[in-house]
């Protein structure tokens, strides 16, 4: 049975909210860890920090690679089953 477009839009809305909540949890987790590691005191611009974070992601998430937004270089992507040591 096919779903009406209104029902699909509702599902998309729910999924977008779930995505937003998941991204918020992940950002808070990474933020806490970054602060614990002393990143808050680092004197670097955002693009330098993004590059450094991409290098860290590549180090810990080998096998799940996507192009970097800035350089076109491969960058690893964490998957739901590929995260280790989640807080």
C-alpha cells in the first residue's frame, strides 16, 4: 500500500527532528571532550581547527571515508556502529 504525500512529509519532519537531536547530542559530546583536552585555549582559526578535527576523524574512523569540505582530501565519517568510547 502506498503512503499519501502528507504522511511521508510527517515522517520526514519526525526524522529531521531526530537528526537535529542526534547532532546536538554529538556536538555536545565532542564539545565536552574538546574542552577537556584544552581545545578552548587553542589560538587557531576555525578552518585550522576543522582541518585538525578532520585529521583526528581520519585517524579513528578508517574505512568510512568522504571528501573533505575544504581540501577535497578524504575524511573519515563515523557511523552509528563505528563509534568507540561514546560518552
